[in-house]
C-alpha cells in the first residue's frame, strides 16, 4: 500500500508540474500560432493547420528592421553580460580570497542593493550618460548595466569560497602572483560557472526595456524590445504581424538558452549545494 501511495503522490506531483508548465508555455504557444494565422482568422480559436500562412512574417519583415534591432540587442546584451561577468569575477575573487574587517557588512550591503528598484537609478544613469555624451550609443547602453552585478558577485563568491585553497597555495609557493593564480589556476576550474552566468546575464539583458527606451532615439541603436513597441504603435491592431515580429525577436535568445540550458541547470544546482 505504501508503494501505491508513493506512486500516486509521484504521479500527482508530475501532473501539477505539467499543469504549471502548460500555463507558462501557453502565451508563447498562442503567440506562435497567431503569427501563422491569416488576418481574417486572427481572433478565431480554432484554425486548421492547412490555413496557416507566412504572410504575417513577410509583412513584419517589410516594415520591421529585425536585422538591425537584433544586431543592436546582441551588442547590448553581449557587452553587458561579458562586462558584468568580468567585474563580478574580480570582485568575488577579492572578497573570497582576502579576509578583511567589514566583509560581512559589505556582502550584506551588496545583496541589499538588489531590492533597489531599477526606476530609482534611471535618472542618475541618464544624467551621467548625458554628461559623458553617451546618449544613443552602444557604450551608453552597456555602461550603466555594469553596476547590476550584485547577484553575480554573490554567486561567484560562494563558488570561490569553496575553491580548494591547496591549489592556490601550491601556485603561490611556485612564485605565482595573484593575477597568475586567478587566470591560470582559478579561472580554468570555473569556466562552466562563468559561461552559465554570462548566458543568464545575456538573456536578462536581452529582455531589458526601460533603459534602452530612455537612452536611444529611433532605430539606429534601439533594441528589439523598443522596436516592438514602435512596431505596435505604427501597426495598431495588426496582431498577426505583431506576433510574427515578437517571434522573430525572441528566436535568437531562445536558441542561446536551448544551447546552454544543461550547463545553466547543472551550474546553479551545484551552486545551491555548495
């Protein structure tokens, strides 16, 4: 009877998880289906697959500068992800390797900064970018994002705190400097963690909307999120082309996530167990 009870709970748990997964995937599935519906059937619930058409994608590509917007977003997301990862690594290594008075307070303040609303920082960031002449530029997009490394620093701090100290001591006995220890001893052993962290930061930055909206003008430096808003404003209630443009905009980041999902899951499971 206990075996039957355990089996029932296991099946019930999977059913509940599948239900939640279905709820989360439904909007994405609805967007994909709507992007292939003919204009006359946009609001129809039941549409036969034989009626699907690529007209919405052709229309979206005609008026939506997807290549330019994706390139802008890729530069923005990649620059921010790489910059945040490098800064987080340097900060976490310094805090983890060198004990100093007030380290606990510093970490507490760092984690506490996560709860500061992004909207509070928009005005200072905008004024700084304006004074430096970085408005409507890639550098203006990326630089303010480099200050959002608190979570990345904490995750890497956990990993580096558990790093085998014997490896570091052995390298230092051989005359290795701190830079050599970091680059040749520590870095090769945490490449997977850094890659997973950079991927998560890339996806997070790809979905950023508020800062690119404020700092860019037109589509020359705009990201896909801003471009979708402009497209929606211009096209009004054309939901088929709008969903097609949204699917095209999401495709690159979906590919990145699918390619890296195993490494991301493994990394953060190990972080949670360390």
